[in-house]
């Protein structure tokens, strides 16, 4: 077993806060590892410690047998072999893509400009950016910038590549192109550690999944183990929540557009078609206003929680809503001809459920797919 | 630029054409005229007796009287004839009407106390003596009727056996008492010097403004007051006057008819062509430019040097830098200039222009340092991290990737700071550097015409400022990476 990276009892403290308590890990050469977990669980911090951008409070990191946390360690030399891709690309402003790519090999490895250029050109060609070689960062889209940043990191021929949420800052339309490039690299026996929120991608690309919680590697295993049969409670909750959409409302003037935006994103994540997505939006909007008017008088304090669940097995959507106020079951109301909202709800509901327990209205409905 | 010049030309035409002065040939023409005079002085009193309907304008200094006359704000001013003769010796282009408006006796003043009375008596005795032996007339000829070249004076070797007289004067009234090469000289000075020699006194001269001097004498704080003081009944109530040492005719001074050229061309000739005064403007401009450029170079280097030290992040060092920075930020440039000139460098004997460069370098570096500090914060830490992750050292990453961006981002603010430096150099005249502004002042003091020299330096400053802007704009284009061609980006690489 060829271990390229070994982490022992790694701990990081920021004053009182301890994002990472105790991490132990061995990474084999050529392994692709996806790191998932809720925000604030120290995933990025962990990654940034692996190339010395953050100093651990305790513990050791051995990279190719060398302790990079040791006092005499020349971090600059280590970093040449550890590539990093950042969430916000971090291309150097004022330099073209090609200059970004060749700066480090020319300056640090003494590669001739010509050789560096030839090499970069091949890489740019492979990531589909040949035409953008002479563009400046502000002349490129986010996806293009991230691809250029990957080329920049690849130019140093790193032993290991660290991806710190490489698609989180991207427009959804550009996620695909970047993921495609990373997939391509993964097939080339590169060792990679990828912090990501793209679950499908993580599942597809990784040999191993690390789930971070409570300041440690809470659970790890193959993608199938983690995604299909998580064992520990937090993993289960996290994997489940990935299929949830949740929105709280506490005022009549809530931001409807923002909510709809989030619903659309949620729907896109599961590849729902546009009509189903629109149906979901309509139902959410109508049920919210129906309940706002039915349960609350003007001036009442409003507390409402909307949840949307995607049931992968059936490929259908379920929506549930909880709210206070007086008891009100919209589905019992008579529908007059001009009451469109009730008509819509009743029309799209495959099944529905209502209860009023302990002063809380609960509505659950399944939305008919188109 | 064209618009600005247009505005200046318009201003020139409006003011330059000037107000045509009243034709004045005799006292009668002054009956209802505006007449300048020392406020409340004997010359005004005499003139009022003759010209009760005239309108009097009080002006304290001879230079003000002349300037107002030149600009036709007054039609004439009244003054003792000796003063006017002196002005003519100095080349000031004025005339006076031959008729006298009345005689004004002049003498020394003493406090109304025992010592004052004694001195006054001795002085009266002395005056009678020198009147009789012709010495007084000789002194008058020398000081009141000759030009500067004949007015020699060295202080006598005085024994001071009877004590030292404290003498107070304004020292602004040539030829009676005035400053020449940092020594007070004049008709009254030599006369009292001889008095002291005769009566066994030594003396020291203290300078104070006229009113303060009168008060000092009244209160007995000094022994003698002199300033071509006119003997007035009002003043006699509170102080003692010796016998008149001179009687001045009150004359009405008017603009010279023969040669005075008040047309725009004439004024330009006087201000700029005569005595090659345009060379002064050129010299001033070159000094202003030299100080500015030197300050820009040193100030910029200084700020970068300090900032690079600051970046190292040593807490104690940064604390000191911050403290100095904050302190200096709160000091007006003018004050800093005086501070360096009179305290820090006073013993080193550096040329004043070096002091100016030091001060303006510091002032510029204060601004640029602050810009750099803020500018670095505005560039996301991410790019530095990206460079680090590739294996660059912190310093190399900063110099290669971050600093060029800071410079580009701040350049327009930097340009403003440079222009401010150029503008602020106008104050160096205060420490005797003969820059552009100072030269205009000097010309104005000689010609009593403020407009032409000031409008000239306004244009020169404008030109200098535009020049600076052109150079910095060119630099800004040069440092914009997007203005590079592909060939330049990858020099020496076969694409």
C-alpha cells in the first residue's frame, strides 16, 4: 500500500472554537476522496492544513514521508507538489490565463518560458480553453476561470490535488464544465481530495467518502456505503437532508421571489423537469397564502415552516407545511368558481393529509407529476 | 485646458483694462476725491483741513497706499514729502502735487516720568546744538534727500557710562527708520546714535508695531520711541515730544502721469519684461518643479520602503510606524515645514530647498502609505493564498502578483496626491525658498501690481499641473496590463 499522505491526531483551535478535534487519515496514491459534511464542520480548514495555509494546533501531517508540521519543514517546496483549487478561483488579476499558468513553473522550477508555454497550451486545449489563453480573469466566466485555475495547478505536476469546494461559487449552468474537468483528472490516477456539496458528483467520482461532523471524520466508506446505507445518526440525517428543501416564514411580507429561487435550485438539483418544478412552486405559493389567510388574523404573529421532500425512489415531490394560528383545513373548504388557489391545490394534490394537534396545523400533500 | 485658458483671458481683459483714473493736476481736483492716508495721523488731519469734502481711506502701510493708488482704488494719498522722495529713489512710479497741504513736525517721544523728562531735556539741548552746527542738516541731506547708496551708517563705539537706552521703533518707515540687512538704520537712528555718543549712553533697539510702541512709551517700558512720529496735541497728553527734528510737508501723491503705463501691455511690461522679471518666473517655476519632482521620487520610495517594513508584521515596529503615521497625519504641511526649518534642521544649516523636499516627501509618503495599507486590504487574500499554494514565498507572491494590482488600483488616487504635492509647494516661500509663488510676491513688492504676476503664476501652475497629469497618465497606460500585445505578454516564446 503506497501511502502518500498520513494525518495523525490533527487538531485545530481558534480560541474557544474547535472546528477539528482529532483527525486521522491515510490517503493512498491515486485515491480520489470526497469530503462532505455540513457547513462549519472544518472540511475546508482540514484541506488548508494539508498544504500549510493553516497551521494545526496539534497533530502531524506526513506528506510523502515528510512531516510538514515540523519546524524546519520548507513549506514552499512541499506546496510545489501539492496543488490547490479554491472556491473563488483566485486567478491573478492583471495576468492572462497563460501567464497565470506558466508563472510558477518558470519562476520556481526554472522551466523555460517556451517549454512552459507548450505544456500549458496542451493543458488548455484539454480543458477546452485554448481560445481563452490570452484572456484576463475578468474576461472569463466563472467556469472558465476555474478551469484555468485547474490548469495552473496542474502545471506544477503536483503529487496531490486539493479541491476546496471548486463549484460552490459557480452559476449552476457552469458547474458541469468544471466537474467534467475534475472527472477527467480523476481518471488519470491523480491523488485528489475534494471538498464538495455536489453529492451526485462526490458519489460518482470518489473512491472513498469522508463525512465530517463533530470535529472528526464521523463516518467514512465507499460512496455506496455512505449514500445508500449510512450507519450513524448524523450521517443519516445529513444524507436525508440533502433531499429536503426547508423554508421558514415569519411575516406576511416574506421574500416570495427568493423562496421561489430556492425552490427552482432545489428542483434543478434533482433534475426535475420544468413543468414539475413550476407545479411545485405554484403549490408552495398557494398553500402559504391559503394558510396565511385562513389561520391568521391581521397583526397576528406568524410562524410557518415549509418543507419539500424529493422521494428518490418514486421520483415524486412531497410538500408539508406547519403553522400556528387557528385550525383551518383548506381541503374541506367549498371551492367557489373564482377561487383559483384552492382549485390549483386540489388539482395538483395526489394525496393530502391534514391534522391539528397542540395548536399546530399540519398539512402534507403529494404533488402529482405532470 | 482650452476652457481654463479662455476663462483666464476673460479675467485678464476685464481686470486688465482697468479703471481709468481721475485726471489730477492740482489740489482743487482732489476736493471730492478718494484719498488714502495713515488712519488718524497728522498727514490725514492736515489734508482734511484743506479738503473737508474728500473721502479718506485709512491704510496702515506705505505698500498698501501705493497698491491702492496703482489700482485706482484711491485717487491720491497723503504722506510726508521725505517718504515720497524715498519712494522715488526706490524707483516707485509716483508723482506728487507741488502744493503742500501743511507742515507736520516730527520728533522723538519719551515717557512722562522723571527719566523721560530728563532725556527729553537732554535731547532738546542736543537738537539745538546740531541745528546750530549744521550737523542736523547734513544728516537730513544724507538720509532724506539721497538714495540708498549714500546712506552709510555704522553704530558708534559707545561707552554707555550713563546706562543703556531702550529704544522702540516700527522700523518700517524708510528713510526715518527701516531694516537694512537685518539692522535698523535711518535718519532717526543715526541722530540718536550721535545723541548717545554725546551724552554717554549706549542703546538697544526693539521692534514693535506702531501702536504697541506708543503704548510702551506711555507706560514707560521703553525710554525712547521713534518712527517719524508726528507731533500731535492728542499724543502730547500722554507722552513727551522733543523739539522737532524735522518738519515734513504733507504732499498729495498721485499716479505718475509721464511714464506710468496702466494699459494691460504696459502692466505686463512692468511686471514681466522690465529688469528681465520673466526670468524670475522661470527660476521660480524650475525650483517649484525640482522640489515637486524630488519630493515625488523620495516620498514614493519612502512610502514603499515603510510599507514593506510594515508588511513584515513585527508588532512593535508596526506600532511605532502607526504612531508616527498618525502623529504626522495631524500636522499641517505648513507647520511641519516651519518645524523642520526652525527646529530639526536649524543647526545643520541645510539649504531651505532641501528642507522643503524632506517635508513634502514626508507629507506625500503619509498619503501613499495610507493608500498602500488600505489598497492591500482590498485585494482578496485569495490571490496570495493561490500563489502560496503554488510554492511562492509570501514576499515573492506580494511583489509579483499583489503589489502590481495595488499600484494599478491606487494610481488615480496617487495622481491626485502628486498634484496636491505640486500645489502645496506654494508655501515654501515661508522658509525663504524662492519658488514660483514667492517670485510673484517679490515682483509684486517691486511693481506694486499684484494682478499680472499672480495671473502669470496661475497659468504656470496650470501648465505644470497638466504636465504632471500627462506624465502620470502616460505611466497609467503603461502599467495597464491590458495594453500589452500578445507578443509582449510572452516575449521570446514561439506561439
